C-alpha cells in the first residue's frame, strides 16, 4: 500500500522525494500541473485527484496552504478513504480548522492527526525536520516509519492540537530570529564589514542561532530565490500565531515588531521570495550599499 501525500509544494515535494528515496511507494496529488509532473520525475505516482490518493493509501500526509484547502481535502478523503485510514495533517493552520476536519473524518472512521513540522523547505530536502505529533498515540505510532522517512525526529506531544501549539511557539521565535539576523547583517554591512565575514564570525560565537545559520548566508549573497519559505505564505503563519496569542490574552511585543518588516517586503513585491529577503528591506531603509 502506498503512502499518500496531498499538496506537493516546497515542503511536500521534498518530503515525497525523501520517502521515495527511503524505498516507500508514494501516491501524490497537487492542483498545480507542474507539481504533478514533478511527482512523476522523482519516482512517485501522480494521482488525478485527492480522492484517488485517499483510495490508494493507508497513511496520508496533507501539506496545505489554507483553511479552504484543508476543508476541501478533508471532504475528498471522507468520500473515498477506507475505515482505519490515518491522515497526518502537517500544515500550519488554526487549530479549530483542524478540529473541524478531524471530526468530519472521524465520522467516516478515518483518524486525523495534528502533526505540523519544524523546518524550512531547505531543511526538508536534507531530512532535517522535526514532527510535532499530536492526537491518538496509536495512530502516531502507525505513522512512525513514514515520519522517519522524511524527518530526523518525531516529538509526541499528547492531545490533538498540541502539535500546532508547539509550532506556533517555534514559528514565533523563527519570525523574530529572522528579522534579528537581518538587522545584524545590515548593521555590519553599513559599517563596512564583508557579508561573508559576518556570517562566518557570528556563526562561531554567542550570537549564533539556527535561523542565523539558515538565513544569513542567503542575506550575504543577496539572493532570495528559490524560496525555502515564501514571504507571502509566512504571512499566513504569522496571522495564525497572532490570532492564537490574542485568544489567550498573551501580548507578543517583539513578535509584533517584526510584522511591519514582513509587510514591507510584501509591499515591495517580494512575496514570492524567501523570508530572508527582509534583509533587503532593512538595507533599503538604512541606505546600506554592498561593497564589491
């Protein structure tokens, strides 16, 4: 029986490729024709619909960009999947939307897990992902071989929704660290330091972070394509975090301070670029010019 994956964008395609590389047959679907062709090129089978994936897979991963996509996908799976099918929802979406999908699928005998991922598209390529798994533990255990095929670690966090809560915490820090990295790069560049030297020296000291390691090299090169996380998709993730914190009455002043920087990047037409492109926004604000 094949592993199914619905949604093969930046993250989903890297996951599918790693699963194929691990010797697992993969049945995938995406609404974008180019992504469908990519599935075939990597050795996976391209399905004609989400329903076809649901019919042919016992374990399904869903990597989706929006609530509407999740609703439509859940309906498709409900109509076609056999009882006992497990669906691991790996997107960053509001918990209530995932709960709605969980309840819809439970009525058809299908188990939905909340399993968002920690890591970028670039990390997905090298299997440097962490699965924040939550929901029925037995169902998570059934998915363990699949998770091991594309992630370096799976953390089981208990009740459904805890995976998303942990992802919100993680992404809050990523948003802040990314802009902080850009600020540091711009300060150094405006002061006359070579961007490559900033990357090398800071990475060896106390100011380093995992986000600095991933994004500072892109900032040093001033090259933000292809994106490992597009700014316009990141805006969706940030909105989810903001609404969740608001529902709990938690102030996020540092996180909130990063929002205008990402908004400015969108306004400058950089929505399709990597989130590291906030460095270019801050450079423009500072009037920083790169030395050749």
